[in-house]
């Protein structure tokens, strides 16, 4: 009896592994794009996706040519431009940068809230670290300034052949425009504004359609995918700076329920999130069990749903593409 049960189990397992490749072959790139679009319905307002297995040359896209608010995912482009200056010897990662109190920007787990006394200095390396891993806005604005400003970042993107992504403002300016503040979103300005109008706290989770229509600081999913692939290939940075940036992205602590949300525990993910109003984004790299990797971009805009639903949509897309690429090894 035990032997028969064992034989049945072996047959079942063998059948499962025999079916997997056939199942994978039935799912082409168009099928997976349609599946992704259906998964997001009801969870987010609008979704844009672009993904590509490293080395394959073939991408999966959903609304890949439409523009979306990047929110804090634009910090990847800022990091690339700043690290390019390091590559060129114009600045060192060890250089210390003064962070004046009156230029500190609001945000979750912010430097502005953690360092309340004058006399704060961060190295360039640590500015990039907290800009990526904690999405700190103070670190971002100083990194942007050292990188040469928005114009320098957009120029760097154009030098990489990326035409459908643009960087126009600092985070303090983006937040000023989103919330309708009288000045840049420095900590004292926002503190005073909230005291005068507590409803500003509610606006943090609500979509702002006029803000989303503004073309500044937008990207298409395909353009962000181009940037990720340029980073990985070494086109955007030297090998040393590439490793620095990817290692930093692998330590990201924001958005644990997004790209990582439904992946097997321990799956290596190097990513950068972005959130503002009805915008929830996540972009980066995911490593498969066999060592292959794929770059992924998930943008969502105009969402009136809960944060949990927005995160779930991104997680569903991530897991769907994880399964798709794992079961469909591309010809090299």
C-alpha cells in the first residue's frame, strides 16, 4: 500500500514538472500584458508597466508609452547623475555636505525630524543612501543640487538616449506644487501651513488630478526601463558606481508590500519606490531562483483606492512577471 502511494506521488510530481514548460510556452508577451492589466482593475486608477529579463532584448509593457508622475522613483535618475560626477572625479563619495536647518524638507522618517539642531553634515555616499533607502527628501534636494540641478539630470538622461523622462523640480518644489504651499516644502513652511490648515494632512493620500496633468517630472514606463537597463549594463555608470547604486537599492526599506509584497521570502530585490497622493510606484530589479534577473517598472496614478490596494496591485504585477520569467527562459 505504501509503495503504491509512493509511486502515485512520484507520477504526480513528474507530471507537474512536465506540465510547467508547456504551460509557459502558451503564455506569450501579449497574454501576460493583458493579464497584468486585468489584475490591476479596481485596485488602482491607471497602471503602466515595463519589464525585461536582463539580456533578453524583449520587454513586456502595459501603457508603456504613456507618461506618469514619477514621484520619488525619479531619485534613481538623480543618483545616476550624481554618481556620474563621482566617476568623472568632480566630487567624492566621502565629501561632507552641510545641511542647513532652514533647507530641510518634510517627509517620512525625515532627516528634518531626526536632526533638530544646527550642525548637520552628511557625506555624499550617505546622502545617496538615505535618498534611496528611506526616500528622504532633504537628502534628495541636496543630492540634486550637487548633481547640477534638474537640468543636469535631464541632460544625463538624454545622453543615455532616454527621451521620455524628465526631471524639472526639487522635492521641496514638487511638494509645494502638490499641496499648494506658499513656498518650498521646507520643514518650517509645512509646519506652519498644517497649523493653519489641518486638512493638508488629508491631502497626502488623495489624488491631485491637476498635479498629475503637469508634464514636469514625468516618465513613461519604457523610459524608466531604459534607465534601469542603462544602469545594469554599465552604460550609465562605471562598474564600481553601478555596484554601489544596486547595493544601495537592495537596502530600500520603503514599500515592502509593493514589488516584494507577494514574492517568495528572501527574493533579492533592488528597487526604489515613489508615493504622492494617488500615485504609488516601484521600480527596480528582481532576481529569480536560478540567478537570472529582470528589470521592472510599475507606475500607478489617479488612484482613489486604499494604500493597501495600490500596494497589492504592484505586488500582483511583480509576482505575475516573476512567475512568467521563471517559467519562460528566454533565448540568449
